[in-house]
C-alpha cells in the first residue's frame, strides 16, 4: 500500500490497537496535505500453519511455528490463567491494554469451536471500537476512508489475505457511508 499511496503514519501497535489515541490521531491529522484524503487500514492478524491450525505461523527464517498474533494469544492465555501478569504493568502498557479489552470475552472465546478464530474476531471488534473513539474529520475538506478487517497470514507459498469487515467513507460535510453495502450488493 505504501508503494501505491505514499507516506504512512503508524497509529497502532501490538494486537492492532490504535495506541496513539485521540492525541496521536490529532498529531497525524496535522500531516494531511491541504485538500488531502486519509485512508486508515486497521485490524489484527491471524496466522495459519500448513496443517490449517489457526493461530500458528511459520515465519521466514524460522525453523518452527510461532503464534500469530502472538500478543493477542498471549493476552488471551494470560487472562485465562496461563501465566502471571500485572493487571496494569507500566512497563508493558500495550499488552496491559490488550488484556483489559479482551478479558470479558475470553471465556466465550474458550468455548468456541475454534478459539483462535473467535479470538481474532473479538480483537477486531475491540480495534474497531477504539478506532471509532479516536477518529475525526478535522483535517480539512478531504475524505476519511476506514478499511478494517483481519489480515490472514497464510503459509508459504500461499499469499496472505485480508478479510474486510468495515469499509466506510466520511468527511466534515458528509455522514459516514458504508461502502461494504455498495461493494457486496446483489
């Protein structure tokens, strides 16, 4: 996307959450060119192993599978009792925030047919909710396009995929329009 659209401004961190908050979004919006438009792509990722196991991924240069998304799976395991953690760890603020957003959903995730798939959907919902709390159209007359979904990391040689779950456009003078309805209409 960078090759096509040009400059980027990272708003997120581990788990796909927009940790920059309202202040970071405001700082970012001051970088938008006059009459410029903004495209924000957001969401978590999940990996799949060669056997189809969700939550596992073989990264280039590594001999064994690792978790994907490692931060999301770690937060889930920590909440479910799989490891000691400090509820609000000042030296691990992003992971603390991730655990806090997920903890009320972890029991439901654990009961799902495929907990890792259920987990990435719960993380997506948290990411989307956080995005909606920080965005604004105060950067000028341009459009704000939000494309949210789940990045799916597939085993080599397969290419990764993106599952779109949110696609809207808005501006100072226009209410949000759901473009998924337009893209997927009958």
